[in-house]
């Protein structure tokens, strides 16, 4: 498909205001890629780091640069190999680690990076959920959460945390969530057995847990001490070099070490995510929906904190 398309761009690293809607060539799909017309994307924490230049050593200083990781949309060109979804299929997925550009009208992506999106779910609303693959990896694959165990989710109303709360309940755990005071109603509605204001409730007041899922990246030693015998902690946020050093050094705690990973979900995880949604275990939570032209506003809103689910960008 030749021609140009609208896309979110930035010409220098900096504040949200560096983002704008511009025009770039429509991507040419390789033989093992599908071309997807993007209906919606959402803003993730990693994109804030990229835009600010904190990943500059990896991304370089060649501009303009693109933004956006995950997406939901419709296949307009199938893979030449004959594998993957057909034209017209509704799909969701994400770009591979280190690549940005889903905040655009079209995206070319390997068939391993997409799966059919849930039936009956609006594609713009669906774009609030692909990050849920991170929660699946953290709780099911890394922590191996079991029915009846006690789970603590830090950031229970955030982009990953709101899915972790629902997934924890679906896996049969007793879920306690920390969130801002204004978001405790959302966390309870998502299924949390207990919800506390992180600003007024410290670790010492929370009791013991089998699994701690951290999306904040701070005070990890204090929260690791909440783990009972055989407890596991998974962190997906690293707010400082000291935090990274602590995570790496936690191997001395054996089974109670802090587990971490860098998400790069493939087809099977998105397929599992679709199954969870269609079973009724997971549903999207959309804080705001903005047009692509207001991509800066979506970034600004996420940086302001207190998010209730995801900030979604409508592309169609």
C-alpha cells in the first residue's frame, strides 16, 4: 500500500509538547508481516522514557522519531507467506522490544507479534489491554501464582496493575491492591478483596503475602520483607540505578529474590490474553480517549499520575 499516513512524531527529546501529528510513508510489509490499520493505541511508561531521551543511548539522535508500542486494529494486508491472520481480521499486538511506531494509521508487524482480538470488543477500547500480557507473564509465568495465595499489587489502578488485579482474582488469589485514594473505587470494582491508599498505608500495615507484584519500582526492600516462606516478588519498574542494583543483588535471597523481566510478548501471550477476556476474567479500563492529534495530551496525562487504567489514543 503506497502513499503517506498520519503518525505521531517528535524531532527532539523532551516534554510531551515535542510530540506532534505528522506524515510519513505507509510501511511496506515484509513477507512474514501483516499490515494493520490501527484503530487505537495506548501510552505506556516505556514510551515516556523514550520521548524524554532516557533511552537515547539505544535510540540515537536521528530524527524524527516515532512513538507507540501496542495497538489494536484490522488487517489490511496478509503475510505473503500465507501464515497469520487474514485480511479483515481484528487483531491486537505490539511491536518488538526496542521498536516504536504504533501511534500511526498503519503498522507492519511480524505475524508472531499479533493475535485475534476478543470478539465483540471495540478495537479502540481493546487497545487498553495488550499490556495485559505483562501481567500474565508476571503472575502466571514468573510468580506461578496459585489459588488461595495472597497477592499484593502495587499500582493497582495503573496500566499493568489494573489487569493484574483482575488476573489475580481469575487465578483464585486473595488480592490486595495499593492505589491512590481517588482510585480505590475502581480497584474494588475490578475485584480486589482489599484496597488501600498508598499515601497513607505503609508496608508495615499490610501483613504477609505469597506474591508481591510491583509496578512502582521504589522501596523494594520494604515490600520484599512482606513475603512469607516461599514468597515471590516480581517487579516491572526500575526507578533508579539503586533499584536495579537491588534487583540484581537479590539473588542472595534465593527463592525470595526479586524477579524481573523486559516484556516482548509474542502470539501465544496475546492469544492467552484474548481467551481471558472472552471468558469474562478481564475487561479494559480506559481513563481517557484522545485523537492522534492530541498524542501530547495523552503523554501529559500519564506523567501527571493517578491514572485509572489506560490513556488511549484513537487513530481511526
